[in-house]
């Protein structure tokens, strides 16, 4: 048995409308807070849009009897973001800015074309002065397996030029990013469940598996192992961010399948299984909560304890939505840990 204090998921796609209704419970019941990503169909590029989305999540969480769940909000950076808007956001309690390079992933069409051009640098400067946290999907448009590595130079430039700005390297996938993370004091990272458990072979080694297709793409076993080791170590620069990203099965199976793995239903039990396997259960609390509390300076999060027990359960095969469904990560497989329901 293990009890986790205030589990946090610092990177999640909760979506909107029907999908939000179908997936929120997995997060709201078992996590204290989640950092909700702003790449909705209409991206959350200003304060009002972010606050409306927060209300939508909160009222739904309340209807699930999860009033102790805190959605942490982020705002989508685009080139037209002004200083006034940033100040308004800050006053409204929004402290995370999310940067998507244009075209890097789902919902990044409105992202930034040139990361280091004058306009974006001005936004970074304001972000630094007003204590925002800059969260970045760090990939270039280069060769798939090198996209994160190539983006390293941009991380480096931002880290050097804005030394007081906290920068989050989202969903690390490449072992070459780890050196960079440790080289600059103001770089931090999130790590997903899928990047520490799978490699590219799980996407295309035994026929194409669209449910394992995500961005950044899964990489080599060496990358997976290095990231697993980093997560298991409880390194204080690293927080857990599932990047759980539900897509309707119909969209997954289209010709240019949607990128994203829906891991929300299994996160805590699966993490227990992994940390136990490597004899590192003692470090799970840091990875799942303590590190993020410090990095994101989280306060006023209602106290929540989640207990897990060693008991086998089977992961559901799908979540129905109208005539469609969402397939969870590791659907139909067994888990050796289970959340103890109150
Ligand atoms: Zn994401």
C-alpha cells in the first residue's frame, strides 16, 4: 500500500464539450491539480478564453463531487499577444504561458512561426519580468527523431537570454535533452508515462499502432531507459506531466492519424507498478507532486491523499462517446496496483 499526497499532472489535454465530460473524472478524482493545456479548437489566446475554460472544467468537476480538484490554467502564446493582455492574465492568476512552434502537434496551427524573432523575444521579456512560467513544446520541423534534439539550441538561447525565466521542457523524449536540462538552472522538464515505458517499436515494430502515435514521437530504447532513470531518481527539476491526449477512435484511424495517447485512466496505478519494479517507490512522491509544488510554486491546493493497493485490475477497453469511442493506453491489459476508493 502507498499513499500519495496531492498528486499533480502538470501537462494534460482535457479537451472540451463531450470529450471533457467523458475524461475529466479520471483526473479530477485522483489528482489534486492538473495543468490544462490551451490548444483547444479555438486556442486559449487571451485571458477571457482561459477563464471561461477554467469555469467549464470547474463546474464539471463540482458536478462530479470533486470540489477539491484545481485546474491550473495556461495561455497559448501567439504573435499578437500584447503586454496589456499578459498583465491582465497575471492579475487573473494565470501564470503559465504555453508555446507551440507552428505545426508541431495537434492544435498548434496558431503557434509561433519564428521562436526567436523580435516579437516573441518581447513576450519572453515580459514573461520574465512578470514571473510567468514558459512551457514549451520543444520540437523543430526537422527529421522526426531529431526534432527535440534540434530544438535544444533554442532552449539554450532562451535559457541564457532570460535567466530569471523558468522554462519547462515539456514531455522529454530524447536522452540528449537531459544534459541540457541539467546545464541551465532555469530549465525544468516534465516527463510522460508513455515516454518512460515505450519506444518507437511500440508504434511500428509489429504493424502500425495508431494508439501509440504521439508527439514528440517515441524514440529508441536507450532514450526510454534514460528518461525512466531520470523519473525514477526523483530529480528535483522534473515533474510528472502525462500529456494524456484523448482522440476519438475515428480520428485516430484516419489517414493522417491524430497524435496523442490517452493515459489518464491508468496513471497512478501504472506509475506505482513501475516505481515498485525498480525499487524506487520512495521517490514517487517527489515525481508525482513535491517537485512540481516547488517548480510551479503552487499554493492553496486543497489537501488530497490517494491510497493505492496491490491488487490486480483490468484496464477498460474503451470509453464510449456517442457512436464513437476513445481507446485508453494499455486497453485490456492488467495492472498490478489499484486506487483504493473511499
Ligand atoms: Zn501535450
